[in-house]
């Protein structure tokens, strides 16, 4: 007989790499590619997937609702094959409406978007995780205000989706300073490790209460070298959403990826 937590779908915070490069076999991404390809073997197949991508911000929480979302090539300067990538996963208007209702019920202003497609923060990791594209997929936007507390609340309102076997994926990067990627600056690497150590402790330390953990994530700018690692926080906010989703049932995360990537330390987490 499963425990209550075992009956819940997992919540994942994943690094999605640089643009489409993981799907182009880039050598710098070999370890990340192998990690993303292996995740689906460690969890049961979800009924649907909801992705919170670092690459979509709206004034209010917005949910994709088309039945067959298009691909958005939201990058430039890559080889021609980067603009031929497809991920033909269907959407779900029923689930989109359910998410809308959950948000509104929790006093979070929401909107359905019947035109918005999948951005690379969604289809890059999912094409590696579930290449057959047979699982219905939706995206949920970040909020343009970038307030961590509101993103945690956004996640809390979605917690019941786990009981319906909806896999929730926060797609970002635990280090995201584009100016410093692939530069041989030892101090920058050390700073990324200091922030990474803080992040792992915040998310996995079982001696912290859920309230202490939440307060740390809200005040993340106080972490060591926080703004060095995230000059802008859009790649960290999907983690706050994930924590919010998981906080009631499984507030303590497990580290599932922790490696150097293009001169910085990056982490993936599972609740």
C-alpha cells in the first residue's frame, strides 16, 4: 500500500541548458542531456505535464489552452536545425480550465491563452524526457512582478494537481548569469558554488521548518552572491513555484543533479 506522499506526482526543478543546444547534441551539455533523458525512468508516467518556464512572463498568471500548441523558436543565432525542432504534444483545455479555477479560487488573477505555444524552456527538457510527445502538456507563466512570495503562493494553489498525477516541472537554471558562462573566472565559479550550497541547504535541510525554508526563498537575495548568480531572477522563480506546490506535503527536496556546467555549478531538485 502506498503512503500518501507516494501517491503524489513528483515536482521537478530542472536546468534546461542554453537555448536549443541540448537538442543539438552540444558537447558542453552531454551530462545534462544524459540526466534529462534518464528522469522518466525514475518516476511513473504522468497523466499530464505542467511546465513553469523561465521564458514566459505575464502581468497575471496565464495558462496555455490551445489543443495543439505551436513551437516558439524564442532564440536566435543557432544552426538551421534549431528552427526545425518539433514537439507535437497536445494541450488540454479541460486541465487548463481546472488550473484557471484553482488560481481564481485562491485569489490569484488568471487568464487562459488560446494562442500561446510552447517555448524552449518547455520543449527542450521534455523532448529529452518524453521524446514520444504522447503526454498532454501545458505551460503556466511567471508573473512579471518577479516577486518570490507571489510565486510561492502561485505554487501552493496548484498543490492538488499532484493527486491527479500531473507532473509539475519548473524549468530554469540555478545559475543564470549569461555574461559569465564559459569564462575561466575562478572567483565566479567559487561564487556559484557558494550560492548553490545555500540553495541546496535551503531546499533539502530537514532541520528547517517549512516556514523557515519559505522565508529563505522569499529573501533569496540575501544568499551568498545571489545577484552575481542571478542578475535577473526569472530562472530561479520556477523553483519558488515548485516549492509552493510541494510545501504542504513534501517540503524537503532531494538533489537529482549537481554538476559544473559552462563554468558554474548548477542543481536540479525533486520533491
